[in-house]
C-alpha cells in the first residue's frame, strides 16, 4: 500500500514532470522582460524585484515598459487590467483552497499564474495535502525559473539578435499551454485561440494584445465546454 509520504513524493515528481514542458515557452519571454528592465528608467535593482513581487510576466512587462513614459497611475492600471483574468482563475480554484491551512490560503494565490492554474485545476479534487504539494511544486518551478530567466535577460539580453523576433514570445507561451491540454478539447481551443489572437494583436498599445488574447481564449474555451455539456445532457436525456 502506498503511504502518505510516498503519495506526496509522487505528487512532487508529477508536478515537476508536468511543469517542465510548459516552462520552455516562457524562456524567451523571460529574456524579453529582463531586457525591458535594463532599458527601463527604473533602477535595475528595483526592476529585478518586479520578478518576485509581481510574478506575472505580461503585467510585469507592461509596468516596466510604461514607467517613465506614462503616469504612475496609467502604468499600474495597465498592469492590473492585464492581470484581470486572474480573477477568473481565483474563482475556479476557490473550492480547492477551501479547507487548506491558513498559510496556503494566503501564500498560494501569489503563484496563481496561467501555467500553474492550467496544471493545477485538473487536480482540484485531489486530497488537500496532495493538491497542496502538487500546486506548490509547480509554483516553485515557475517562480524560481522566472527569476533566473529575467536575471539572464538583464545580463545577456542585449546580445540577442533582433532577427530572433522575441516579441512573439508571449503568444508562444500561450501556445505552450496546449502541450498539457491535448486531452481536453476546451483547453486546446482556449490556448489555440488565445495564442492566435495574441499574434494578430501583438501591435496593440500598452501590451493590450495580451489581454485581448486571454479574453478571447477563455471565451472560446467556455463556449466549447458549454456546447459539450449540452450535447452530454441531450444524450443522457
């Protein structure tokens, strides 16, 4: 019989295994943010702290690039609007957080980024301790990796050729979410639509193309899920 300790270890191993393929598309995005920090009027030390404190690539990039070119209120408002989709993530994850230790309910939401949500939501009905271990392992992979990537971008980003077109990195990152959702049609549709819209809208001001892509992706996924639920109900009836 598998012991509780062994189950926790299995959850940690599964989280690392699931996280690594989804982390790969974030690599060029991390470089972009690192370069943006160096090019910003923000002191490098303050800019570096945006990685652990904000920990949301699109909002972080918007804030860093707008500081000095727009009012502080406009920069903060843009970052908040871009992160508005996280409200939907929080609502979806609320049942899994209910009954968890207080420290996790306060600390865990800080890591609820797109990838951690996509990986963790299928495990929302797991045993609370198993879910907590899986969630925090995913969070650790992405938070530590993100800080490392943005640091590399600050140091080496200037030598990356413009021909690499790293500006498309956010859309590529959305597309990377398809990797873990191939067995769930709504997730696939959501990621594909979100990535496609990001590519088309990448030139919109204030990084708003990311928000447009996120909204379109979520809407497409919801439509597909509702359609599937209706078909399932009709078959049952």
